[in-house]
């Protein structure tokens, strides 16, 4: 990635109070470009009839998953939602496996058993996505409880939407995490709509205020600024590891596409979408780095090539063998613990030095 740095023209190029080096800031842009590029390619394959089932994307929300996932260490555990592909990319899921997942191929993360971002690679510390919303809040809380009981220095993080805040599970997870002061981070992805339900029909108070009701910190962050979402999660992780309990991070963003590919979102005012387009998280990070002398066009071209190669690989991959359809439904033999994921943030490498 250093090849994209022509010359750091403004000081050291660090950001987020010095926690992000220039290489990290480029990494964040790259993760968001990969998410967008992969989802655009998958959407095009969907329109060609090659993606089974429906199709969901997180266009315009890339910073909500890229930043917080980047702030997590290898031993932390993630419960990732359906519009948060960048978290999987940060953890180390390759572009070819992502596209094979959309295409239902044997080489996809679930081997054709599920589609979209309904997956988790247990070897990279990610729990398989649970569709019932927001049950992953309870799973993350349970994992954090285990970390606390074992005295381990690690945390769990999960993402959920504004629609999830009206469910009982949200309150149960928040309450237990608060009572037990658990090392868990809740990222509320406030993207203005839960399918067709707008915020004013979802809650009467901003849900970030509910954190105080459960005895812990709630912060609101610009969900379209990847360095801000990183910094909010980095601080929350520090708090969690110091024994100071959970954090609710409300990342304010916009769902720029329909709920799924079949939804033309006629219920969303066009002006609202256009207003948010001006705050596109990728454009913003690209502009920042461009000012520092980073060759963003070269980075875009490299990501594009990577996606082309991944698409060719995924399209050439075999369909799964139906005989293995129920493999993995039940645990056979000894249960294997989740593996650790990739943790690319330079702050973790410095810890080891
Ligand atoms: C308990 C439950 N009810 C309904 C659904 C179907 N469903 C999947 S995503 C979704 C919209 C959720 O909205 P929100 O939580 O705001 O997340 P967003 O999709 O906007 O990211 C719905 C209704 C579900 N998965 N689980």
C-alpha cells in the first residue's frame, strides 16, 4: 500500500489523536472500496440471475463496519450484521470467498448453505450471522460474560439497526451488560429506516440515551466518517478492557438503497438520499488522503482488479454437493473454539513490539 503514498504533504499524516497512521487510513479506505466494489459486483450478478435468493447491501454505510472492526484485536469476537461486509474484509475474508458466498458456491463462506452477508467465519473470530434481530446482541453479551469470568483481556462487538432497538432482546442484552459491566461494544447502525419504518415511528427518544438507563456510556458518532467510527470503537474497547463496562455507539448514517434489491424505496424522499450522498464515506476518506498525496486513483484501480480476479475465481467455483447440505448443523465430536481474526491496525503491532 505504500506505493500509493507519493508524499505525505501535511505533517505525519496521522489522525484520530495520533492513533491512526497514514498506512491505517489507507487501509480503512481500501476496506470500504472493497466492500462497495464487491457489493456492486454482486448486485450486477444478481440482476443477471446468478445470485440465488434476495440481495441486501450496505451502500453508503461502509464506515459503520470498517472503522469499528479495524479497532478490534485478533482475539476479540465479532457478531456482524447484514450491511457490514467491511467487518469481514477487515478480519480477513477474501474477496473471492465473498463473491462465492453470494453465488451460493461450494467455496463461499457457508459453502452454499446461506447467501449474502448471512455468514461468519468462525476461524476469523466471527459468529455466523443470526437473522432473528437483534439476537446477536445476546450472543455478544454472552461471549463478553465468558471473557469476564475467565479474566481474559478481550471484548465482543456487535452491530444492529435502529429497528432492533424496539425488540425485547435489545433491552435484555443492554441490561445484563450494564449490570455485569461486561466488555462488550454495541454499535447501533442508525440508517434512518427499518425497512419502510422511519425513525419517528420507531422511537420517541434517541436510543443512545437508553445507555444511561442501563448504567453505561452512550456516544453518538458520524457514521459516515470512518476515522470517527474507528476512534469511538477504539475508546470503547479501552473502556471494556479496563473493566469499565459496555459502550453503546450510535453511528448515524443513511440506508442509500432499498431494504433489499426488490425494494424501490418509494417511501424515502429523494432529497433525503441526495443530501446524504454529499456525505459519502468513501469520497470523504478519499479526499482526505488525496490531500496528503496518496494516489487514490491507483488504489481504486488496484481494488477494481482484485474484484475482477475474485469474480472470475468465484464464477469458476463448483456448486456445492447436495449430500453435504446438513453438515455443520449439529456439532459432531469435540467443539472447536472460534479462531482469531486478522487485526491490521498498526496500534496492535506496536503493542507487540
Ligand atoms: C425479529 C425480526 N423481525 C423481522 C426481521 C426481517 N428483517 C430483516 S432486516 C429488517 C429491517 C431491520 O431494520 P433495522 O434494524 O433498522 O436494520 P437495517 O436493515 O435498516 O440495517 C427486517 C424487518 C428479522 N430478521 N428479525
